[in-house]
C-alpha cells in the first residue's frame, strides 16, 4: 500500500503524460488541462444536435463531433474509427495534427477554416489525407464550397502546385480555373514530379491550351489588313506597302509569341503603321484589322 502511494506521488510531482492509446480505443480524460479544444469544433458548436464523439489530434487538440451530422455529409468519413467507437466510449485518436484534421472537418461541414487562412502546403496535406479517412475530395470540394474559394485564393501565387493538386484528385472545376494562371508559365518549368502528380490527362490538357493559344495568335498576326477598292490616290501598289508594313511589324512579334501575350503590346506595335498612311481608307482597314486581332485574342479560351 505504501509503495503504491509513493509511486502515485512521484507521478503527480513529475506530471507524467498519459500514454497514447490505440487510435480507436482511447479512454483518455477529456478534462485534462493540457488538452486544447478546436475553435471551430468545440462543445455546443453543432447546428442541430449535441456532440457525441470527440476526436483528438496527434498534438492533443479536441474536436467535438456529432456522429449523425457527420454521417449525413459522408457515410464513409472516419468510418473505421466511428465503428469502433460504437463499442468503446471515450476519445478517438486521429493520426493527424490539428491543422490537417481541422481542415478535413471544415471541408466535410463546409464551414470556413476558423477565421484563419491556411497555407497552400497545409491545405494540400489535408486534402491528400482525406482519402485515408474515407473522404473523397471531389465529392466535397465543389465550386460553391468554402474550401474551393480558399484553394482558389492561392491560384495566383502558386498555380502549378494548385493545378497539380486539383488534377491529382480530379477536381476539374478547380483545375480549370487555376489553368488560367498558368498561361505565363513555360512548359519547361513543369518537373517530372509535377507531371506525375497531375497525371497525363491534365498535363496534356495544359499543353494543348498553351499550344492552341500560341498557334492562334500566330495566325492572327500573319493575316494583314484587307485591301479596299483601288482609288486614284491609292492603288494596289500603295496598299501593298500597308501589307508589307504589317508583316514587318508582325515578324518580331511572331518570335516572341506567348500564350499570355498582352493585348497592349499588340496594339502598340501596330500603331506605328498609322503614321505613314495618307489614305483614309487604308487607315480604316488597318484599324479594323487591329481591333479584330485584339478582339479574337482577348476572347480566346484561357482555360483547359
């Protein structure tokens, strides 16, 4: 009896942490002051009913969940853990840190990520972990959801990573929107790892987008202004000078054509041709042609 009392006092003085039980059979005390509670999934945070399940992340953060609500959004989410929970009361340990677990639950419940803005790398980790817990990303990451908007907010800063993530999980709407931000990227910048991550289908779609836009602009630039009916002061010879001038301006542009070539640069390049034109009809034909090029180029498809 004395020995047991001594052991108890030593443990209390050292404040030894309890050992982590198996992920599905933990019976830890959720009133432990060392445990934190999620700011989004706290006790009483649910819309319709009380919490009957408590998840605990690897870094000791508690998440209060209602099993019926969870089942209503996904019948397979955390199915293995929930099945064992029906036989064992207590906290369910989830082998992910709090950021990952919080993001997965926010996706399932379609709520903002607690007022914070996770880095793309953290979002990527969470989405990659969803399938481990029986959650299919493309079934929940839809254009109307909070997570879709959050992911898309990272498109301008790191489009290749986001496009690869979307392609890997078949998030077609997200991949399509993100592809517009990859027009300025050279295909040479896509590494082998990027290619494997996005897969052959989405890689080919991205390559086709860039090549089709490049070829379209080349065709537009190689088409000179239409000729007008010859008049006394401007016959075929004079109009040929306009066509030749167009091709002289277009030549350097053709060498530098890119999928995201700016319309301002095109307009500025051809504006020099107006200076030497005396014929008003030639001016009109030139103006019509430039506007047509700008219109077709600006309205060309910008996404996969």
